[in-house]
């Protein structure tokens, strides 16, 4: 009962997080404006760092540095790591040089590298030069790895043990180094050359006999990734095995760092945002600050794909112009063009969405790529048949002749089948080519099916005219 109540309280606290940050922000602004600095300290003392960071981020820029300076040193470092990159940069400009150096020096290596990725190269070089030799070396090593890889994502703050340590000796090491590491729940075992040989959890260590050797209680089969492994693969590995952290090894299989689950959550959010933007034919850019960008930047991100789609839609106009004779004979045929291309576009967008998501979660591999395309094609045909039950009688009634109803019905079935097939096949083709399947976005597939749908419809109507002599 107590556990259930605790979980309920945690959920309630989480749900109130954004509202809490908003309320704190308003109180902070009024207190800072009135010079009530003691009141600010008392207000922030019981608040979680992530909520403080969000509250500071909502303050006017002129008050952000003032609120940040009122935090205790250790709390300020933790709060800073939660701040939005734009707020982090703003604070660096406003804080004194000594404050900035102390702040950057105390940050965890992976958070420091993410900050440096957002800063101008000139500022990064200056800050690197002012770091202590040990922190400078670690940061330079992480910056040397390619972006969006395990090497760039990892932290070097972990606890490694030796097989010949006893459990009691290992516990002493954990206690001594706990405050300087990212996590202590996963402990890694290395040999004298730092090769990864095993892993054990803190639970395994605590429950082991004090005299037991680490080599006897550890697990020798260790799931790990290389420094050049893509961050999405790292996220999938942690999700698949329910790890709190994942070891990262270099080409010689030496342990060089770990990726923790909190960093992976950021990766999942980033990649999901990027895929959603791509699916909507919007250039990804800096996903997190899209709504803070000026309108010119927003328009620039979206105009590229829109320009391509406008030119592609010009083909639809060309197809209609080339088949104007059939439209002159049966003008009513033109009234059903929006209905048909709309249905095809919607079906194609649905198919591309489920396939792109299936590729992202790797669920589609269980079905097989060819089977997945065939499945969507059949689904498209079934959808076309179901829609025909409504559309064909209506078209027949409006057309005062079976010609319009037959043309609409045949075309609807062909268009939905084609749209579903294309919506499934094109993202899979991009994936096989090593490209991002999300680039084959719903707007692109919709435009392609518009052109093909109009062509199918008008050619079908032409064929029926000639066949029936109507």
C-alpha cells in the first residue's frame, strides 16, 4: 500500500512539473524585481533542479543570470545541465569569466561536450584552453568522435574494478568514487590493459560474500557498443536489454566510457522529433528551439520541400491539360478529381507513416519487407473497395450515366492500391539505399499519388468512352 501511494505521489508531482515551473517563474520574477533575494533562495531550496532550470528559462533574459547566481554551487551546476542550450549560452555571456570556468570545469564530460557543440568555435577553444589538463584531455577526446555516435554521447565517469578484488575491497572503491561518477548501479571489470572482461550490478556486489572475488560474481558476457556506433543503435540496445547504462569500447575493446539511460532518453526524443519533422516535409534543423526561431528561419526550413512539391504538382496540371478532350465531353468527370486524389493521398500517407514507424522500431523486420509491401497493397485494395460502396452510387446518381460511376469506381480501386503500395515501398527502398526513410515523407507520397491518380482516372474515363461509344 505504501509503495502504491509513493508511486501516486511521484506521478502527481510529475504531472504538476510544467505548471510548477510556470508558477515558480512568476514568483521568481516578482521577487527578483523587488530585490527579495533571500525569498528567492527559500523559494528554490525545495524545488527539483529540472524545475528550477525550466523556471529560469522562462524568466526575462536580464533576470536569468541573477536568479542563477543565487543558487548554491553544487545545485547551480546540476541546474545548468538541464537548461536549454540557448539559455546556457546566454548565461555564459553574462557570468564573469571565473564563474564560467568553474561552471564548465565541474560539468560532467558528456554534458560539457553537448554545450560545446552549441557554442561558437572561438568560444570553445577559449574554454578548452582554460580547463584543467585532465578535463581538457577528456573533453578533447569526446569532441574527437563523430557527432551522434556513442563516443560523442558517452561519459568517462564510471567505476571499473579488477577481477582479483574482493567484494569488500570493491565496495570501498565504490564508496570512494561514488560522488565523482555518473552512476554506480552498473560496475565494470577490466584487465590491466583496460579491456572489458565483465560486469556486475551494485546489487550483486552488495549481496556477495565480503571475501568473494569479483571474478567469481561478475557476468562475463557483456553487451557493449563501439565508439562509432550510431546513437539510435545505442538507444535500441539500452531499450532492448533494460539497461541503466551501456559500456562503450574502442577498436581494441578497451573500455572508454558508458552511455547512461538519461542521455538515451534525450536521443530518443531528438530522433523522434527529427523523424516527425521529416515526415511533415520540414527540414530538421535544431529541433528543440524551432518555436523560438524567427519567422524567416521557420519559412526557410519549410520552403525547400514545399518548392519541390509545388513543382511536382505542376505535373498534375500537365496531365489534366493533356487529357482535356475527355473533360470537355463529360465535364462532370472534373468534379471527382479532388475526391480521388485526396483518397489516394490519404491512403499513401497512412501506409508511409506505419512503415516508417515500423522501420524506426524495427518491428517491420519481423514481418519481412516484401510481405510488408504486399500487406499494405492488399489493405489499399480493401480500402478502395469499401470506399467504392459509398462513392460509386453517388457518382452514378450525379453523372446520369454509368460512365462516371464506373470511371470513378475503377480509378478509386486502382489509386488506393497504388498509393498504399508506394507508401510502403518507397520508404523501404530509401532504407535499403542507406537513406533516412522519413525523407520519403507523407507530403511527397501524396504529391506523387496525385499525379498518378489523375492520370489513371482520365485514362480510365477515355477508355470507357471509346469502349461504350458514349
